[in-house]
């Protein structure tokens, strides 16, 4: 099973650029490529999907136990010639040994290549390489050198030889840029000339990155795993779950949708921006994204706002996370203006000048709710600059360092809060949601 991790020394070192260049170059060679992102990021997989033409997936060792992680890798790459896994932050960065590219590499027994940003360095590059190779046990087999002047290639090749590691090529300084905003890169759909940029990167990769060598070194044995038990109950009919999906609501894990489908659900998508009401359904998911960028358009679509409020008030099982949670408030305040939202949450959301929450958390329920029973805990994450006058009190969030706070509104048919859900972190959450959707569907037939 051919697979490789492309990690990096730190955020911003160029690993997304290099990963996209390699993905596009492999696709240009007519290879069937599967792509993954270590960690909980939504945006990088969107770029992968534009290149490979199918779903990209996440591999997160904080969310998933080792067996589930290996299952997701093998399940989502079964038809591929090669899998390319992009790392997260710096290669070793995670929480208590979990969530890092290094941990994913170790658990899945996948070889890793580390991208180094060489701007402003020469001999010091060797110190960085030696540090990454010797810091702790790892599967690093070599390096790609980003923003390296071509005249320094012989120098880094010599360093690779001295450190007994592999040289996999370099990317020269170039003018191909991918814009960013407060949550990272802008989304792939926002870049008009994305295809041209990816092809330009692929041309550089074909010229300067040793793609054949990467393919040769990527061969590894299939990791051992057992298929997780996913209950598909004998339901009267498949519950229909409608999912918000458009420019405003685009933070969606493909594995969440896949898990719900494995449990017998039918997934349909709709746009809170342009549709007038939600399709007929038994359950509703309002995912994250950038509703603040489309606040005026969302606010003007009153028929959709009214329909969502009516459906939720009528008991339709609903999950709303981050941007979807913001959308359910009475108001969204932006640039001194106030925009009416759905009015399900009695409060206002507003922009702040710093990250309010960032990173992995453990949620513990303070009451029985749509997803779980009181005192049940599961892993999730937050990443947002926005805040609310009504964050909720129904769960306790706790960081690995012991900090904690209250969050989330919940009830028998409702979960809404800033934390994002990755359903493979606790399959029971998905099962409980599906059963509630089926129950709602039977009552309302």
C-alpha cells in the first residue's frame, strides 16, 4: 500500500503548497490518488479535493483510537494507487503525544518527508534537519526544501548524505500564492485561478521534486486493523438528514457524512444562502464556515430563517456547530451593523480581535441530550475569533492543561455550540442522532 506523509517544520513552512504540487503532479500522471490531512483542519482538504476530484479525509489521532485511525486510512484509500497525507503544524506538534503528524505516522506505519522553509538560511538548514531526525523516535525518511535557491541544492544534498537521510527535491521561490484569512487559507472555491495555480505548482514539482523517488519510497505494508462496529438499525425507512452546504457553510468532514450513510441515512444538501426552505427531512445539520462573510445575504433570506426556526421549534433533531451555531442566534453583529439571524438562540454573536478558543477539548455533558447522556465525555475542537452573549451551559469543555468553561445549548433533539464534532471520535454520538432522526420521521409521517 503506497502512502507518504508530507510534514513540515512549522505552520507556514510550505507543506500545503508542496502537498498540492505533489498531488497535482501525481494526478497529471493519471495516478489514482487519495489524500488526507492530519488533524482537524477543514480548509486544506478542500484544496486536495479540487485537485484529486473526489473527497479528501482527515486522520486525527486525538479524535480517534489507533484502530479507527488505521481503518479510516485503509477504507478511504482502498481504490487509490497512492495516498498522500499532509501533516499539521510542525511534525511533532500535538497534545500529549496525540494529534501530531508524527503520531499518525507512527500509528499507521507511514514514512514521512519533512518540508523545510529555507528562506534566510544556508548551513543552518543542517541543524534543523538533524534536530528533526534525532528529537525523538520517528519515521522521517528525508526532506523537501522549500524556497531554496537552486545554487544551494548541492549543499543540502551533501548535508543529506552526511545525516544519512534522503533528498527528495526542492521548490524554488515563486510568485504562486494562496491567500489567507483569520482561520487560515481562504477556501478553494474563492480562488478564481486555482486550477492554473495548481498546474503551475505541479510543473515546478515535476522539474524539482523527485516524484519517482517518493513513489518508490512510499511502499509500506498494510496496517493491521479491525473494522469498527457500526450499527445499522432495522429502520422503517432511511432517515433523511439535510446538511447546509454552500459558500457560507463549508466546514464539513466527509467522514461524518460517510458514517451517517453507513448507519442507514440518506444525506441531502441545501443552501441557506439561496434556497427558500430546507428540503423535507428527518434531521438537520448546520455545519461551520464563514456566515459572517455572507451575513447580509443570509439575513435577507427570511423564508429560510423562518423555516429553520419552525423546524427546530417543532422538534427536528438538529446539530449546529460553530458557523451554524452563529446562524441560529437572534443577531450577528459585523462592522457596526446588526443582521437578523434565525432567532433560535436568544443572543448575539460578534467579532473579537483575537482567538477566543483554539484547539482540542474534551466535552462533558451536564444533562441528557440529543447526542449523549449526562456525564458522557467525548473529544472535539474549537477555532474561532467570534464570541456569543449566549454560549450555552449544557456541556463543560476542558483543555489538556485543565482549563475549562461552559458551552453548548442542548436538549432532547438539539445540539448547538462553537465546538466542531468529528463523529468517529465517538460513534455512539452518530448512532444517537440517527435514532432520533428516525423517531422524528416516524412521528411526522
